[in-house]
């Protein structure tokens, strides 16, 4: 599927609406939410053209304990919105659009967030789903981006609740295109059959299953929210880091090699994770996340807004890209 819809001309509006509807149906959202997602996608794309001169819409399904959610992120690098409260009033829209504006987008979505900095652009996230947004006490945000000109995506991610702990896996199939996508899918399928609680052991078992294949690189995190415990292991160049509320970034270590190759077992790295900390995993399609970069303005934003902003600002634009963000919130967000 298309994970990113470029909005540079009016034809992008219909494509955005079609892709949002298709994903909502694939996630088995109810008919009302499917229609709301399509309306919001159409309005978002139209407003990108009218107000920002274009931009991108990111679409992703995100698992939660109560079922799947659809995340729709609208990103641009325009002039920003000087007064978001005024822009959220119903009726503030654009001639030629659906006439609903940001206020109605907020009302139609089950969850809504906006992050805008004058001169740097705007990120809007609309989410559709039911029940709590957390998975194993952790809130997730993640987005993928295909290699330019490719329909297939060689990056992938998955998350699950295993015995009350979150397990978050990010995969980058070697190369790009359909062969890389197949390699990533093989790793995800192998992960589904593995039940060990140790990330390093899990990656070793996946690697054994994929011996002789094209292979991939991978990072696997296990978050025990109740105990504030993070365990991480990685093979290859998946980047993993924890951004604390003080803005300090701690980088986690991955072992050299590839999943499916003859690499040594990745060691488990343990550290504390407190409510508010952001755990970020990303592929090499995303540039290095630095303390003086976009993170400075993102620590109070939701994981979905963080992931969408990093995808906008740090996407290298010449490879598949994946960024996944997890946060122990301590309480459910509204």
C-alpha cells in the first residue's frame, strides 16, 4: 500500500481519500469511522494545497489492546499556523475544500493533535479507533515511507502485547523494492512464532530461521511499563534511543551483522524507562536524531506527532524509511 501520499496537485486529494478509506476498511473499523477517515483525508489534502502549497499525508495502522487504530498525519514545511486555536474554530477552512476545516477534522477524529512552529511547518495527526490507545500500557506512533518510485516498502515494524509487556520490532530488509519487502515480511512472520521474552534470543532465533535468505537488519525492544523496564537488542544499523524529558538522548547498542547471516548473538541492554520518556527506533532511511534537532520541541507531543515530525524532517528521501516511537504515559491520553 501507499504509506505516503504526496499532495502537490488536485488529483492527490482523491488519491488520499481513497487510500485512507481502503486502510480504514482493512483495519475493520466501523462504517462510520471509515467515512469520517475519508472525509478528514480529503479535507487535509485540500488544505495542504491551499494553505501550504502542498505536503504529504502519512497513513498507518497502529495496534492497541482494544483493537487497531488508523493514524493519519498531515505534514508540511510551510509557514506554520500562527494561531492554532483560531484555526480550530469550525468554519475556518478554504474555498474549494469540503468546507469543514480543522475544527471539524478535530471533531470527526477520535483523537486529534496539532504541532505547528512558525516558519517550520505544521504536523496534524488525526486518529480513528475505539477503546484505549495504549498497547501493554505503552502508547505507540509509527510511520513508513517507501523508497522513491517504489510501491513496495522494504522497511516494516510490528508491536504486540506479550504477557503484559510491549514488544516492538523494526525491520529493514536489505536493499529496496519487492525483494526487500519480502525479506522484511519473512522476519515479521518468524517473529510471530517466537515467544522468548529476551530480545537478543528472539533475534537469534529469527536469524536462524532466515539463514540463507536475503536477510535484514532489526531492532527489538521489550517494555515492561508497570516496572519501568526496557530491554533492547539489535542486529545491524537500526538506530534505537531514549529521549528523556530533560531533552537528553541515550543511544542503545546494536550488534553488527544482519538477521539471516552469521552474526554473533545480540546482547540484551537493560535500562530504566520512566513515564514521559520516548523510545525511538528507526531505520537508516531516517537521519540521526539529535538533541539539538526537532526533538527539542517534541518532548510534550504524542508519539504519533513525534513519529510524523521525524519522518518529515529527517527522512533522507533516497531509501525506505521507518520510525516507531513508544512512550509509557502513566495514564491514558484523551
